[in-house]
């Protein structure tokens, strides 16, 4: 197998983590580098008292993310990463892939935005969702009984603005596979895996 980096991109709430697990189960050998996981770990370790501090820690999580990318590429490991990537990440990821000789496959997940907002809202209301995604002040152990009252709860207008103006729909690095996941029951996951295997073999 060629040295490959798979980027699961596109809009939020499109099932990137689920697809990542499907790919690993079918293809094996891939190391997951999740920016959300790294960010949540930093929030748990340091906490933050306001939105400014939260933004600072989020920026530091990206430093850690690219460092993990470089380490895994230096070791020659197969990589899979999921995030609503945009032009903010394109330059560094492109440079890293060229420096370490990686082929890149972007799987861009799209869907009806109203459907996605409802999914995103239900995900944020779920107690399994890391609380830091919803609040402007957080320390490990914090709880919130009614998540709909969180000061950072994502509104419809903010969600739509991000999806329409942040470039999620346009991100592409390397080979592109685009999938509409408006209705999960209609997504041909075996077909996607088959196409992916043909690209990376």
C-alpha cells in the first residue's frame, strides 16, 4: 500500500468518525489523528475561563495536531484524519504530504444543511458530547444539566454561516471522493470502501 493520508472533510455532523471506523475495519493499518480529540484533551488538562483563553488553547491544539502529523509521516504510517477542513489547513497539509511523499485522498461529506443543523443540535445535546464544544468557560469535571442553555450553544445562523462561508464545501487535497449523506440509509459505504481501496492499493 502506498503511503496515504485520508482526509475526511466536508460539513460538520456528516458522520466522519463513523466512516473513519469503517475504513479502518476494512483497510486496517491506519492511524487516526483527530483534531477534536487533541483539542478536548488540552481543554481537560488546562481548562479555560473565557472565550479568549479557549481560542488560545484551540490554536495550541493545532500546533500539536501538525506535530502529530509530522511524527506519523516521518515514521511512514498510514494516516486518517477527520475535520471540516478549509483553506486554513490546506497549505500545511499539502506541504507535509509533499515533504514526506504521501498520496492524499479527500473524502468530502456533504448534505442538506438544515438536516445537518438538526443532527449537530442533537449531538450537542447528548451528554456524551464533550462539554467544551458548548461553553465559553470550562474545567475538567464541569457539568451542565440543560445543554440548550450553554453560552456557546451553536445557533442555526452561526451554523449556516460557517457552512456557507468557511470553505468546507470546497476543500480538496489530492484525489476527491464526494458523498451526500443527507440520508445515511442511502449511503453506499461498501462502494465507498471499494473505490478507496482501488485508489490506495
